[in-house]
């Protein structure tokens, strides 16, 4: 099932690209178009590799290289978008809130800048999860906090809120408002279960296990390719709507496929027992009680968890 969901997610992304292949050529935004083409090629290679590992005869030991390049390309893709399309049309827009699900919405420079930050978070987490299993327990906390250092500069990037799309009564009961609410919940789940929660749990994981590390297991590979694909597609799909290549209803259905496909991969990852819902719950609680202090919150939770875990 997760492998099928990965193929569904990728097929949706590939279908969107086939609709307008000329998006990758042109003078305006040349750097962004070129990086986008390379990113698509790298995603394709990842899907082929993951399918080979699922139905093939063995592991392909190139995961850390693949994840590092995917993360770097993701950062470059978002950064070049924020630079190449920094025009008045993107800087001054009339969007009622953050997000690109409305057919009249325009991707803003602010959203592309925020997207750059979270692509950097993806890269940092991938490298952390490859490195931390090979560290001694005494150094794991240090590596964990190094992986959290990007949050110290989070205030330098814009904040764009999904909740403003459904906060008003006019948008609360609409289909698009519901989708935005689901995206908000997915983001909170990602941040506290799949990011902070997973990172802390891996810092306290047992050392010397004979099982492959998490990032080399198929459930993680399915999830990682799916989340990275879905993460870059929302902006691309909305661009197709703005250009008249697809309808808003088609874009919404594609977004639903991306959301469902990545969610299936997440559920399968949860069943592996590598995630701590207790840590995630504490992280979520601190998110509301001590907002915008992810570095400090993670340090407090990690220290408490490692002390309790060590004494158990």
C-alpha cells in the first residue's frame, strides 16, 4: 500500500509536469526552471530506486547521497523562486491569507521565502537521521541540537498562516476552508511527530541494533520521497491554474491525492514503532505554551527524555 501511494503521488506530480513541459524553458526565471528540471529528474531517480528496493533483489546503498542532493535541490528550488519571481505581482497581492488553493491566489515572495526555510529543515533532518545512529549516546544530544539550530533564525523568515483561511465564518464551512484546516493539522503533525518528535526519539534510540537504521528502511524511503514530492507540488499546481492549463477543480483533486498519498506513507511509518507519540504530544503542548521557541523546547524535551530513558 505505501508503495502504491508513492507511485500515486509521483504520477500526480509527473502528470502536472506533462500538462505544461514548457514550464522548464524560457528566459524569465531561468535558474528556477533549470533547478526544477533537475529536481524532477532526481525525484524520478528516487522513485525508481525505491521501487527497485521494494520489488528488487537488494538494497542500493546510496541513500545519504540521494537525500543530501534532494535536500539541496529543494532549498535551491525555493530560493531561486523567491529571487527569480520577486516582481510586484508577487510582492503585492490580494490573497486573503496564506495558501494557493484558490484559483485567484498568487504565490507570494513571502511564501517562497518561508518555503526555503522548511526545505532547509528537510535537508537538516535527513542528514541528522543518517548521522545520529552512528554516534555514541553522549554525542547524540549535541548532534540533535545542531540539527535544531536553523530554528534559531526562524524569525528571519516570514510566517504565513493557514488558519486565516478558515478563521472567518465565510470560509470556515467551505470545501477549500476544510482543505486548509487539514493542511494546518498535517503541518502540526509533521512538525511535532515527524520532525521534533522523531529527532528526539532517534537521539535516545538503542545503540548497536542489528536492524538497518531508520533512513535505510523502505517505510522511511516511501515517506521521504512522498513528502518531498508533495511539498513542492502545491505551488507548481497553482501556477498551472494561473496559466489556464488546468482547472481549479483538477488542482484541488491533485492536492487531495498528494495529501492522501503522503498520509498513507506516514501511517505506515508510524507502525514501525520509531516514533514517540508521548514526545510529540509534549512538543505540541510546548508549541502553544512557549510559541516560536522550537530550539529551547526541543532541548528541554530531549534532556528530560534522555534522563528518564537512561534511568529506566
